[in-house]
């Protein structure tokens, strides 16, 4: 016996009842629009989730939040030792290799940390899915949002390190907030999609790290793509399908400034933006479509 | 009913059988499945409505709740209570039907959902409050009351992972108890903490009721149901009854929970003096209300006992019925010889015994019936926990109150009087 809402007599709302909070629970099918009103109503919870994730991240570590500074520095130093020290990939660069790789690590670390944590967030917090209602989308959103602190800290480290290494930031730095926005939109898209997929198919727990690994190589975080791009110009468009490629390039150009070793490719950034927005919409609506089954499956 | 705050119409939730298995299905299975039969999924979709493969956790649930009512949802394990609460809390989506809720809902299916072990008590109050739907300003306003209620002032800045389980639960409940929704959905969360804290929780629930809030309440604790609820909805195999009065609902629930739950008496474990066919083969317990295995406090109860294979038993037989509480402490003993001077012979192989107890003055609760057969020298057969019997509240003294199981075992009458005493200790006779 399936009750159809259309022929169901609607009860008049009694005066004691707050009709603004009228809620109808019934089966939904197909693609479900985003309930912005509800998200605004619950907005404080999103901030609490972000606050929690930040607070918890460096608890019980002796060095505490110093890790937020140490992580990107150690990463860059390691890359400098391996890729520059051993393979001499940075020999023709106009800036020290350390700065070159650090600038690329800003968007990349944000993205990979967001996807690494965010992709698992529904599985790792499944007890919350089965015990209480709140807008599910806040969990992956918070996993992305909590990375802002690390981003701000690494950004400050870079801005301090640049003058020390004798690099003057270019005016392109004014575009960085916009580039960060693209990074966030892209990360959200990937995290929405992957977190929902991981609930349905645990395989993505294993697939995600490989995907990140491949994307990291294909984004040319650790080495300059210019040689390859000059010999085979078409390959840039293939690489740009990975939206991180255009973003990493844009971050470098904006922070360090362009030169013949750091070319600025607006066409790749344009592709990045289109793919990021598309990924965001696909992720968001796929999440909405599947979220009503999370508690049954998780 | 234009005043209802919750209207549930034909609500149902189906799980596909084997969904448990399917949930672990790998991506590979989906891929290969699609390659093998790309149209299977489409076909499945077209007859998704067919219910033969579905297990309906709840189905065709209909009821209405008026503002300020406290509705108890009771039923055996697996009757669908939790599923219903989850659907009404929007945790899972119904498969059919609909529910209309007109007010701010807070649901409490577990205490401490979202508590983070690494965070301090103070931080968790805010986090948990926000998860339960409170605004930050609201939590700040109630912060002191919450801390007070939970009795954790000294440990506010300690991570909750260092809390004792009692403190943890107290803090978690305290946050939930300070919610002020129009509709509260509660699942068995009162069964936490020690006795004194439970009392406090019940008190708090009582306050919530007095505030005129609407509550949907699942519990196995019939005392709590009787104390708090204005109506009861009984769930059985995923379907619900009409709204019942708490007394009637609890009675039906208890009668139901004894139906066919256990082995037939003949197959129950027993101790025998020497190996023998089972002798006790039938026991029926009927109280004044006519329900099996239920009787009222101080009400009459009848035990009908059937014996088989008594032919080879020598001597005069006597039979005893012992009543024990849940902790297996014997409280009463009804013996065919002690009370009635009766013994019998197992002449034709089957004997029916009847034991009428005019009044069983026990406090409400669950008791167990033990059967003992002896031949005057030794026990021939003994069946511990042959049946359970539920004693339910009855207004024995006309005061609306009788002792509870925490206060004693027996409901006995007495007369109280009082007289004022003057300062030198002389009794002043009332004029």
C-alpha cells in the first residue's frame, strides 16, 4: 500500500504548532535538490565540525600545531634533496627549487589532505549517520574546510621564506585568493563524490590513494613540465584533464612570477575551472542522490 | 484531528533481504555484473515495488499524536520500534507512506552521539549540543545547568576519554536533557548510569512532560512507561495497534512477550533424580484478566500443570510451584501437601493438577515459576524457570500507589495512623 501525497488529506495546522517547521517525511526518488534553507538553519553545526576537526588534528602530539608548519617544510626539503639534490631537476630554475616546490605544494597539500580525509569521512563517522539527523553534506564539507588553517600557515611560511631566499613575490599574488577558491571548489567536488562512493563501495578506500598518487605525478608538483610541454604542446591539454595540473601551474606563476622556465598557461587554468565546477556539481548531486541510503548501508 | 503535531500515515520501511550481504558488494561485482547482464538492474528497478523479496521492518504504521502527549512505543525486540524512530528522526528514509511533523524535533537515539574522546568536557558540550540542534547562544545560556546536572565541574577541561563511563554518560545525558524541542523522540536512553542518576533522569523527563512537550518514547522499562506515558502504541511484527491506555498497553505487551518465546515445557531442561521421560509436560498460568502469564499485583492466579509418564513412579506424589524473582531468589512456594494436604498417585499415566492462588501479593515485575515433583523422600523432577510470569500494577489499596520492586517484594496491607505529640512527649489525643 503506497500512500501518494497528492490524495492524502492535509491536516489543518493547529495554532499551537509552528508551521514554519512543517516537515513531511516520505520516500523520495531521483535527483534531489539541495535544501539551502536547511543548510543555513544548521550552519553553526558546520562551523562546529570544522572547529572540531582542527582541534583534534594536533591533539596529543608533543609538537602540537607546530606540525602545521613542519609538514610542508619537511616535505619541501625532502623533495629538494631528492629531486634537486639527486636528479638536478631544479638546475635551470629562476628561483631556488625549495620555493618552486613549496608554491606547488600549497594547492596540492590542501587537495590531497582534503581528499584523503574527506573520502573516508562518512565511513569513519558512520555511527553519527545511524544515530542522528543533520545535513550529511556537512561531514565532507568540514573535512575540506578544516584544512584552511594548514593552508594559511603554509602560505605564511612561504611568504616568509621567499624574501629569505631572495625571491620577491610577483603582483600575481593578488590572484591567489581566487586560485584558492578554485582549489576549494574542486576539493569539495572530489570529496562529495568519493565519500558517497566509499559508503557504497568500500573499494574506493583503496582506489583513492592510487588516484592521488597518479594525480600528484600528473600535476608536476615536484618537477617543471616546461621541457615536456615545449617538445609536445598537445600533451598539456591531456594533462589539464587533471584539474590540479592547471592549478599548480597557476599557483606557481602567481606567487613566483613568470619566466621562460615558469610559463603561465591561462588555457590550462580555464580547463581546470570548468572541470572543477563540473566536478563540484556532479559530486554534490551524486551525494544528494545517495545520502538517503547512507544510514541503511553504512 | 486538526490538532495533531505528528501524523503518521501508512508508513513502511523495507529492507531487501540479503541487503546485508550486498552492502559489502565490491565495485568489481558491480562492474562485472553490469558486463554480464546490463539490463538486470533495469529489470530490478521495474519490479522494485514487488515486495516478495523485501523484509518490512515496519509497515502500514498509522497514528496521530496531539501536542503535549507522551506516547510510549512498546514491543518486543525486532518489532520495529527503533526503525520507526529512525524514520521519524529522518535517519533512514521510509519506503512508503508518509509522516507529517509540525514542530522542532530533537531525537535522542543514543546519548553522546558525536562526542569526541580527545575533546574536553566543555568542548563536547558545545559540539554535542550543536549536533542535537542547539544554537551556540542557547548552549552558552544552559551551560551551567548542564554542568550542574552532570556533576562534572572539576573535569570540564579534561578530555572525555579520561572520564569514567558514569561521568561520560552523565555528561552526555545532561546535554540532551537540556534540549528544548517541541517534539522529543527518545529511544531507551534512560537505562544509563547508576540508580540515583536514573532517578534524576526520570525526574528530568517528568519535567519535560510537565512543560507540555510532545514525546515519543521507546522503552522496555514498563515502570517508566506507566509513569510517563499518556498513551501507548504497541508494535508487533512491524505493525502497530490503536492507541491504548498505558495500563492496557503494558498488559498486552507483557502477555505478548510471553507468547511462544520459549520451548514447550516438555523440552525444557530439567533435573531428574534418575533418568526418566519428562514428567512435567504442560503448565498454563492465567491471571484474573484472562491473559496468559500475566497477573495483577495481589490478584488471583491459576496454575494448571500437566504430568505425563507417572505410571512407573512409586509412592504418593506431591507437587510444588515456586516463585522466584529475576535474581533467582525464591519468594513464594505453593505446595500440594503443605497448603492443601494433597498427594496423588500416578495411576493412569497422565495427571492434571490445578493450583489456585487467590491472591499473589507481589510487587510488579517479572518472576519465574519453578515446578518440583517429589515422592515424599526425594525430588523426582525439577524444572527451574518453567515459565515466566509478569505481575503488573494494580491499585491494590485504592491510593494509586503500591510499593515498587526496588522497595520490597511483597504488597501487604497495613493500617497507618498518626497523632500529634506535644513538647513533653505526651500524646495529645485528637478531640
